[in-house]
């Protein structure tokens, strides 16, 4: 079991940067693919970035590629999302999530453990 708590969300101007963090507790974090997802009002939850259990492989949605970086520290049970060059369309509630295993998926329904979310608001 793993519990996830996000932090770092804020209101920033376009072009700014933020670093989101996800603190995990439990005994399966290091064996789970982790992902960052986001959901804006009226939209479906979408994947943003994924990282394999060992941190060797990452994937990014086209909308954030080149601007966001996902990382994890299995020794500290933390997951981060470094965001730069923020755009108004990045405004959303951001969630970290753990898959049930080391394999990563883009579909949110493949992740069975979620944090409470942290709000990112980017003003144009």
C-alpha cells in the first residue's frame, strides 16, 4: 500500500516555473510506475509524465514535452515534476498516481492509488 500527497501548486504568470512534489508512504513505491496527471474543469483527466519504477524510463505528453521533467527518489519515496515555461493551458489540478506494478500506462484507470491533487494556475 502507498499513500500519496502532492504539494507545490501555486498561481504563476505565463513563462514561470513550478516544482511539484509527491510524498509517498508505504512499502511499494519503489516497485511502482509513477505518473503525473492533470485535470482541468470540464476536461478528462490526462497523463502528463510517467516514470518507471527504477527511474530509467520516462515519457511525456506532447503538450509538455521539453518543458516538464519528471523524476523520482526511491530512497526518499518522492516524486517530482519540474515545470518551466508554463502556459495558460497548463492550468489544472495536478495529481500523482501509482500504478499496480512497474509497467507504465497512459490510461488513468491503470493507476489505483492517487494523491489529493495540487492546483496549478497560470495567468496569461
